[in-house]
């Protein structure tokens, strides 16, 4: 189960389904950029702060202008830090706990609702039966 959670959090096609339509783009190396591209050209992101595949992803996040992206994020002013922690709770039956921590500078009811929605969407994606490929 942790690998399934990790796949959803790091695969651009799957992040769209649970992170407000945003596709992730990153190497996930600590210190590297992480960007989330929206369908209308929206780009938010920051830097990867911690990365333990299958267990932990932490990064800063904020609005990114085209100029900022081109300059390498040196002047990036994040609005918050986000961490996803995946822990095995039970092996039989398999069950994992996902802890989302968002440290925000500005408390905003819309942001809180969006992060709660992301968790609910993650749960829905993980609970959905695997799609069958057609031959």
C-alpha cells in the first residue's frame, strides 16, 4: 500500500486526479525544484526539502511566475511547506496511514478546504479498483 500512495503522489497523471488537477514535475532529489502544472497553465511549486521514496516527501510551495521558473527559483517566496508521510499500519490486511502536514503562513479557509479535498481525492483514487487494459 505505501507504494500505491507514493505512485499517486509522484506520477503526474495521477496527481491530477487528487491535487486540484495539478500534475507534478520533479526529480524529487532534495534541493531540486518541484512544480505543479495546472490545466490552465497555472504553475505552483518550490523546492524538495526531504525525500524518502515510499515514505516521505516534503517541499515548499508557492506561486511561480515564468520569470521565477526561468531564474531557477532563487527568489522563491513560499507560502507554505507541505509534507506527506506514508506509514504502514498493518500488513494483513495491508493498510497504510497518510499524514499530510501543511505549515501555512496565512490561514485561509479556502486553502484548508483544498487540502482536505486533496486527502479525500487521494483516498478515492487509492480505493478505486485498478483499471483493466483493453486488448
